[in-house]
């Protein structure tokens, strides 16, 4: 489970970083793609009994 959590958080971190870079570059399509990735990862976590949506779902909706 620890490996799953580490991988999950790393993927979310990468998606958030990419979303911020895309926003700074004005690439709204990429911002939306990264927001969808964050939402998908939060859903995956929830299916495995890990509630991280409170921390990341708002980021996805903010895009």
C-alpha cells in the first residue's frame, strides 16, 4: 500500500506541476488535460479506499 500511495502522490504532483506550467504558458487545453488527470487519480485513490479527493479535486475544478 505504501508503494501505491507513493506512486499516486508522485503522479499527482507531476500532474499539478504540469498544469501550473501549462497555465503559465496559456495552454488551456493542457490545463484541462492535467485537471482531468488529477481527477482520475483521485478517483483511483478512492476506489482503493484512500480519500485524497479533498486535497486534489479542488485543483481539478479550479482549472
